[in-house]
């Protein structure tokens, strides 16, 4: 049963990392290349979709890692799992304190009601998102190392 939990947790976190990695390195560059206000429209739609799905994904990942840490507390690699969990907590805190407030504003924007500093707000979100991606990649790496 522990093996199944390890695999499911690693897959769930790994897919989350892949989705979050794709945003700054693939999705945003594609959106930014679109003409007119289409990039803004894509970002606002992405803010709505991501804002609805990602909280559950982050919390589910954190819960799975916590269950793995408890269930495998006598196994080798538990320290790696606990550290990965701590990193996921950091990513959730980054999200709640910085990224979600910006995201909540972005999802309401349209070409005719965006604030004057909208580009700077998007750049700020992007910078924090890069940092969050680095944190969750580190967490994922620790989970994979714990399997070895």
C-alpha cells in the first residue's frame, strides 16, 4: 500500500510541476506573441481556470506528501519527504500571500478596464511564479530521490 501511495504522490506532484513549468516557458510566450489584446485575454482566462483548479492540486499534493511522510516514517528517505512537504508549504504560502491576490485581479481584467500598471502586475506575478516553480521542482526532486 505504501508503494502505491509513493507512486500516486510522485505522479500528482510531478504533473503539477509540469503544468506550472509550462506556464512561463511555453504558455506565456505563446500568448505574448498573439496580436492585439489577445495575450491579455488569454492571461485573464488562464487566471480564472488556474485559480479554480490549482488550489485543490496544491493542497492535494501537500496532503499526499504528509500521508506518505507519516505512513513511511520508519522507511529510509523520510527526511527527504518531510523536506519536500516543507517546500510545498512554502509554495502554498507564496501562492496565498503573493500570487493569488495578483491572480484575483488579473482574472477580472478586460481591454477596457485594466489598470494602468497591468503589465507590471503581470511581470510581478511572473517573477514570483518562477520562484514558485523552482520550489516545487525542488520538492518533486526530493520525492523522486526518496523513492531511490
